[in-house]
C-alpha cells in the first residue's frame, strides 16, 4: 500500500537520529586512543560504516548530514574552516564508501576495506583543500603524513566496526527489529 | 586546544543572547574577517573572537594561536612572492609571502575563535531536519551522561549496555524517543543586542577605515 | 581480511608513498622572475599571470607576465629599448630599463645562482 512505505520510513527516522547521536558520542571517545595533535581518528565514522548495510541511501545521507552539522554545532566549529574541511572530507568519504559498498560483491570486502577507501578519499580531499585554502602550495609535504596516518586510522576504524558488527548484541537486535 | 565542559566553564553569552541572532552575529563578524583588506582589521576581529570564545566557556590558548598562525606563515613563506627581505642561503624570504601567510593565519585563527564564541549548542535548526537534529542532540546529551560507564578494558560490552539503555531493543521494549520539551530559550537581552550591534559596527567601520 | 580489503590497503599505501615521493623528490628549481630596482630585489613565481610595477627614478616600468612569458609593457624611459627587447621565457634571459634602474631576469630551471646586487 502506498501510504505504508512512507509510514515505515518515518518510523525509522528516530533510529537515524540515534545513529547520528552515536556518531557524535563516538567522536568524544577518541581521547581513549592516543593520536598526534592535528589528527583525528575519525571514530565518528563508525556508525556510518555500521549503517551501510541496513539504512537506505536517503537515510545514510541524513545520517551524514546529522553527523557533519552536529559536530559543527557541538564543537562550535560550524562557522570555521574546520567545518568546511571536515564536511568535504566526510562527503568524499561517504561517496567512495557507498560506491564501494554497492559495486563490490558482499563477500569480497569487509568494513575494513570500506573504511580504508573512505579514509583515503577523506584525507585526500582535506589535504587538497588545506593546500588551496589555508597553507598554500608549498604544504604538499604534509600529504604523506596525513595519508599515512589516515591509512592506519582507516584500518583501526574498520577493524573496530567489524568487531562491533560481529559482537554487538544491540546492533543485531536493531537489525532484526528493522527487518521484521 | 581543549574544549570546555559546561559545568566548569559556563557559557556566559548564553544568558545574553538567543542562539539564532548569536549565530547570525557570528556570520557577520566572519564576513568582516574574510573580506577585510588589511591584516590589522583581521587581527582585531580575531582578538575579539578570542574574547567571545572565552566568554562562551571555551578554553583557548595563546600557544594554539601561535601554532596555527605560525604553521600557515611558514608554509606561505616557502612560496616566495614580492620584495626579498633576506636571502637564507639560496632561498629568498619575501615580504609578500610573509604578509600573505600572516594574513591567512590571522584569518584562520579568527574563524575558529569567532565560531567558538558564536555557535551555541542550543542552536535551533529550522524545519523537519531541525526536529531531527533536536532529537539527535537530546540523545547525544543522554549518551554523554553515560560516558563514565565506558570501560576501556571491556569497551564493547560497556558500549553495548549503554546503547541498550538509551535505545532499548530487547523484546517487549521500545525506545522512548519523544524527548522532553525544552523550555524555549530566553530572547536576546537589550545588553546582548547592544553587544551585537556595537561590535559589528565597530568591525565594519575598522575594515572600511583601514582600507 | 577479504580480497578488496587488501586492494584498498595497497592503494592507500601506494597513495601515501606517491605523495611522499612527489613532496620530497629533488626537482629543478622552478622558474622565478626576479626584478631589481633601486627599492630592492623582488621575486615572483613565473607560472602566475600578473602585472608587476617596478618603480624607478623616472617613474613606473610595467612588467607583464602571461603564460610564463615576460615582457615590458610600458616604461617612462625616452628610448624604449626595454620594450624592443621583446619577450623572455627561459632561465638566464633578461630585460633591462637602464634609465629607470630596472633589471628583470628569469632565474631557476637549472640551479642558477640568484642575481647579484645590481649597480647602475
């Protein structure tokens, strides 16, 4: 029936909102993992990775928007260059992750690979924008550091997401609840 | 640069200003910051931004500003432009590159400070997305209250428990997601409007005068 | 790890290594424009189109940079020899307006020494 699919979509909005809140919450847990200054682990991406296989594309976009704007408001950086960099990075990361998720057969890639792909895209875009807008052309020297650290964090986040996916009973119940 | 926890460092501007005019005020100051031709104007806005950020309860440090502006200046200096001030071996240190870097560094620091001072956590977003954001933020605050129950030693289990508490999924339970209605924020006080109008006028006047 | 996990890991490492090579590989010094006037030595990147005003005792000599080529557009000198010198493009080539104490040179390309202090 035409009306019921809209109702179902509406009923899932709170779940999207909760994943958005998770994204912001996980970002604050980054202090538990030591990293050099200037570099963020990207734990906020974990909920997006987890949601890839059971949120629809519009829901994922909404989640992305909540994550990006939410971080800007919660951290107070909404009106600064940090927001521009992180939102561009997040968008690039999402596009690449979603494309990889849809194009590559399920058994051939895990959340680790998706996370690595997203991390590459995000860091490339952020380094590029930093060079153009902030540091100037001579700052290409920061690229290998960011891309290298990004590879490590991509591995870490991907591994963390896989672990949660396999062992989180809460997540399992959420997925079951959504499919019934 | 550490961000403030509300209990220790209250947002003093919150009592004076409604989040929406506060946000628009921020955008106006940012406009001056980005468009002002002279570095002196940008420095003034940046310093004012620092004051605002401190009043908003954010802890900002001089060393953060030095690091940010310093890195920007150094990278710009690596692309020489304009009058050669001194030759460092075979490399020209130029006035144009240093000035460009200094201006850019001031702008970057200013953007961060003004943003920290004028973006309130209570910022209300319009429309249906705004409602969704309000729900998200409400859950975020609840999750943050449980943060101390995240045990690094048993991180998966502790997180799972927290998630179940705030978004119950066990059979027979359902998430309580109608968040408590917040009382609407107080409107901007007269002193708040005075601050907004005077500071914006001052910034614009300075930018025009120092053209 | 699954096959494409490894693919993306390798891609990531290649990208990192590639950016390191691009950033650190020794390259020839990029071509730069040096303008010497009574007011001092000025340097500009050659790959940016721009108009440079070189101020001397007679007035302003306008140096035009476009498409990595340089010529004198306007000069206040009487004989306009500097305009007749045409366009320069390569490292080591130069233009001069002696009456206005303006000397323009392209440096770089193959580790050339910078301009010595000019004496007019």
